[in-house]
DNA sequence: CACACGATTGTCT
DNA sequence: GACAATCGTGTGT
């Protein structure tokens, strides 16, 4: 997904951001929400790839995932950071801050920039009425992708499943 | 029903 | 760099 553009149509225009940082999760992973099987909150992770999983955390933040596994597998990719491309005024409105660099630098900020402020999209498929992806214009591959330990994980033996575009100014942390 | 805590962020030092 | 904010969820009684 690195280099792809995540898009959303909202009243007033279109929001587009290039994904520059992600983290991967699967069921056989104590750090994953899917580790203990599906629950009300995490059931969308067990849908087929191409669905959305949105969760609420720390009492105030939403985070956006794209499900990647087959039906029942419990795999997903957390979108951690993105570069604003289009609809920047809309993202500023959603975020109530005007720092371009901080508009989508971090999973909570990215969701907020896209106007995701509840879990209504959780369990819905990608598409023109929800969120959708456009293919990369930038060449992204092994030469400019870095794999590193994930952020904010305490329990699991940490896997190097945080991926980001090397030297990109819009990655988090 | 009670309670501990989180795939974070913003603010202050 | 440290810490408070804030509440849904999961687990256990």
C-alpha cells in the first residue's frame, strides 16, 4: 500500500493522501486485535481483504485499517501516516490545525484528516462511497521501503512489520 | 457489574 | 522528554 493514494469524497470536495507508513497485523500475533478471535469490535478484521476496520482507542482517537486476508483470517494493515495531496483545506477543517506536516502524521491524525470520526466505516468495503485507493505515481519497492519494529507494542515479541518510505518527510515518530 | 488499559496525541518543561 | 486526557472494550467476578 505504500505509495498508493487513499481517497475520500466528502461534501465540498475530494481528499487524497499518499500512504507513506503502515503496520501489518495477523491473527497469530499477540499484538494484533485479531489474536483472540473475532469480537464485536474486531469482527471486520476477519472479513475478506478490501474491507475497512476502524477502531476507537485511548478514549479519543480513531485508527484506520485495510483488511488484507482471506475471509476468516484476521489480517489487516494499519495506516500510520500519509502525505496530503488534495483537499488540504478540508483536512485542515477536520483537524482544526493548519500544520501541513502534522495533518496525517500518525494513525489518529490520518483518520481525523479523512474525516473519520466514528466507527461507521468499520466493516464496509473500500469503494467510491467510503474510502478508495488509487495506484502509485511514485516508484515504491524494496529500494526505498524500510521495515522496522512496530510502534506502541508492549506484549508481543516485536516483529519488524512497520513499513515506511525511506527518508520521507511525512512519516510519524 | 466492576475495572484496568490501549496499534495516540497535544501540551508543557 | 514526560505526562495527562478520556472512554469503549475485554475480561473476570
